[in-house]
C-alpha cells in the first residue's frame, strides 16, 4: 500500500514536472512561432497552412509540403506569416524536398529565437512538439522520443505524441527548449515523425543570402531528386541479393534494410482453385512534390501460381489475366507526367520463355526522371506460373536500366 | 382538265384520292356530297369547289362551324386554286388539291441487291452460326469459372439466349427500316449476317491472341490488328444496308464508312484525356503455342531505349 502510494506520488510529480516544462517552453518561445499560410490571390483565403519557427532573426523553418502549392504556381498564391494578428509576406530561400523542409525569409524578429540542440535526445526523453493543429491556435504537445524510425530510408525521429495537421513545420524541442527536429508526419495513434536536427542544420548551412527566383527551385528540386534516387538505388544495385525460392521462382529475400516485405497465400478451399503465394517488398515512404504528385517509391511483387487441378487453357486464362493490368504506385496527374510508353516481348530468361513488359513515363518538370513499371510472367509448360514485377518512381534512366537488368538476370524460374 | 382531291391524314400521307370532271364538287359529312368526310369536326355541307366561266377553280366555305383553313392556318371564305398541291383543312380533315397533269414520282425499282446474298437465308446456316457463337460463349463462361464457381459454371449458360437476343437488335432495326421503306425486310438474312460477322470477330480474337503471343512487335501483326476488325465491321454494315434495300451505292458507302469509323473514333475520343496508367500487350499462352524463338535480355533492353526517346518528346 505504501509502495503504491509512493509510486502514485512519483507519477504525479513527474506529470507536474512535465507540465511545468511544457508551460516554460511555451511561454518562452511562443513569440518565435508563426502560422505559415498559402493564400489564394483571387479569393484572399488561405488554401493551405502549417507552422513555422524562427531559427535566426530573418530565417523561418517549415515543411516543404506546407508551401509546395506556392512554389508550383507562384502567380496564384501568396506566402504569408501570421503571428498573432499581424500578417507579413514571406519568401522561399531554400528547400529540401527529400526531407520535406523549407527555409523562408521573414521580417526581422527581435525576440528570443529557437536554437538547434547539440545532439538528439536519449530514447525515452521527453520532447515537446509545438504548432497550430487545425488552425486552432498555437499549442504544445508533450511526447516521448523513441529513437530513429526503423526501416526507413529517410532519417526520421519517432516520437510518441499527438501530431495533427497544421502542426507540420512546427518545431519539436527538448526539455531545455532546443530544437531536435521539425514536425512532419503522423501515422495513427500517437505515432509521430519528426525530421532530425542534422537535416535542418544542413539546409540552414547551404541557404543563400537572398531568395532565388521561383523558377530556380524546379532545377534545385530536380537535382535533389536525382541525388536521392542515386543514394537509394546504389546500394540495391551494388549488393548481391540474397535469393530464396517462391515455388519454382527465385526471388530476393531482402533487398535493402529500408524496404519492408510482406507475404500472402490463399489456402485452397475447393478443388478447382488457383493457388497463389505472393511476396512483396516496398519502401513505404514517398517524397511529397505536390498534393497530387508523389515520387521516390520502390515496390517489388512476386507471385507463384499453381493450378494443377485446372485444365491447362483454363489455368492459362487466369494466369494471363493477372498480368493484364499493372499500375504505377505513385500518385501523379497529367500535369506532372507524360503518358506511359510500353514495350512487350517474349524473352528468354534463364532458359525459360517469359513475357516481359517494360513501361516508362517521364516527368514533365524534372527532366531525366522517370517512373518505370516492369512485369514478367514465365510461359507455362504445366499449370504453374511465376510473375515478378517492380515499379520505380522518380529514377534516372541509368538506374532503371541497371535494376531491370539485374532483375531479369536474378528473378527467374529455376 | 380533271381535278383531284386527295384526303390526308395528320402526317400528311394520302388516305384517299377522288378524281372529278364536273364543275361543282361538294365536300362535307352528309351522304349527298361528292367527297364524304368522316371527320366529326367538319360540317354536313362544309365547302364547295367550283369552276367559273374562265376555267378558274374556287374553293368556297359554306359558312361552316369550324371553317376552312389554308396551309398557313388562316380561315378563308373563298379562295382561288392557283397552284398545284395546295392544302386546306376542313374542320380537322386535311386535303390537297391537284390537277390531272401533275407529274408523278419516278418508278421505284424492285430491290435487287439482296439476290446475291440469298444464300444467307439458309436455315441450316443460321442454326450452325447460332450454335457456334453459343459454343464460344459457353467456352468463355467455363474458362472464367474457378474455385467454387467451377462447379456451378453451367448455371450461367442460362444467360446465353439473352445475350444472343441482344445481337438481334441490329438486324431487327435494319429489317424495320426496310419495311418502312416498302422493301423486303430480309430479317433472316440480316440475322445470319450479324451472327456470321460475330463469329468472324470471335475467331479473330483467338487468332489475335496467338499472333500477339508469337509476334508481339511484328509490323504485319500490328497492321492486321488495325485492318481485320475494320474489314469485319465494314462487311457487317455494307451487306446489312444492301439487304435493307439501300439502292444508291454512294449512300451505302457513306453509311458503312461512317459506322465503321466508330471503331477508330471512339478510342480516339477516349485518348483525348490522357491515361496515366500503362496499357500494353500481355498475350500469354502455354509453351506449346510458342513457335518463335524468344528474344534475349540484351535485345529487349535495347528496345526499351526507344521508350525513353518517346516520353522525352
């Protein structure tokens, strides 16, 4: 009983301390926070908004996705900083699309500024996320730092705490009030992701003195995407894939640590079933370019089909249907990408005739970047089939070629 | 010169013709008239058509209840008949006045086009076609049923007669068209033609699957894919209109081209809005159907180079 009341006491003290720190942080730094608004010029209403914070007297950090519509069509939007009741114009100085960051030039702020922390917190340490959820006003949300996000290509802090839309671009700070990262995304209950301070510091480091013309950002984004796909695909292309069997197909067991894999099989209920075993691996993160345009995804799917109980032609009919429709995994509109061009042929892969389809579409604004869809299905001798496919978005021709070659050589019928 | 009174129905079609040589013609509902009207809105003695001493015909209203209207709908008391084919309305009865020197339309020839297609009327042919088309539908039903459906696939065969009936709409339309134009409807020939064309189409689909599997990028195959469906459709419309009694070759040709072009114009209209997902050839058959040598990985990758040139344009 005594122990229990002691524990309770400790818990209350901890909560009290926590609340105390939150209050302190908020009251100290409230002035250095702002609501970043993208205002539509015709209607003079905001079309999107997020949070931002001062890291230097004239520099504000926010998310790229908060301001992307402005960069897309600067002639129809205006970028506004709302601090309390005052509204001021903002300019974009630098962006990092890969880490979803943007650096803005804002009117000089004379009060206290946010400073970046020396290092990341320890796992379990308290962090406080600041921002403007759903435009309801600036809030502080306490959370717990839980290490770097696992199985992720992009470094993200995993914070257990509630992030809501509108808090994007706001800072997450440690108990001392130093910035450990920028709020960026949430997935379900209390799972929040924060861009680490190293990426923020790097962006501040390369920021130019004056704001570049809006047209220059397209080229900048293109370079960042090209560099990112190079970093992502180089290890995949360089490593020897560890292969395993899926039926009589040979498929990679793991491709890269940042890709998560899933398996699925349909258990045969009746005699005339087409049995299938599927494996798929995907990078679960995509790069935000605009509301309808995402890139940077990699997805691979493998399927083994066995229809021993079916007549050959019947098996083949259903087998062929499975490869009739392949889709690209990333969202895009006709404004962003060209239509797909496809080449299809029967190719000899590891001594087995295989129907191979290869489709490409180009990015209209970012030349040299493509979405690629590949599907291969072994021509069946008996009622067995093997389908392999991959889809890449935002890759260079060289990398797409190299991955296709590697795929055609290794992912084969044994 | 004799005068002719033609009674017209509400569509302006003739329902009766009277020819007179006397100089007074009485028109009305009572039985002592020369032209007896059935229309209850006309009077017993409604109007009189008479010739004066100069040979000029005059239509005079006999103070009727609903009057005599000219072709503009104006009420007239007395009106000279100056031109051929003037129409009047007595009550609700329309009539047209002509003179015997009116030139008649040229003689319509008896339709002859169908004679070369008389073999299409053969009943054994029609039955064979129906059986073959039904067999193909049944085969496809069987093909698509797997799992639990595989045991019950034959239940779906009940649908086949209804699907076949849908294909009767086109021959029925052409037969009606021919009937309206006072030609032989040739319904059985039209049905045989439609199902013959349908059978050809189904056979072509099977051949296309095999050709596509073996000769994916062969230029001849790509050309055939465009030509054969066009020819099959053109045959359907050309012979269909011929059987329906379309006499003029130019009309037959224009109608055929217009309807056949739908095969091209509909996909063209759809292609105006860009499709962002890939479409490609994916014919796949068992290994026994493969007669060509598969290409190598190298050759395939060289071919993909051109895709990048296409999307970069």
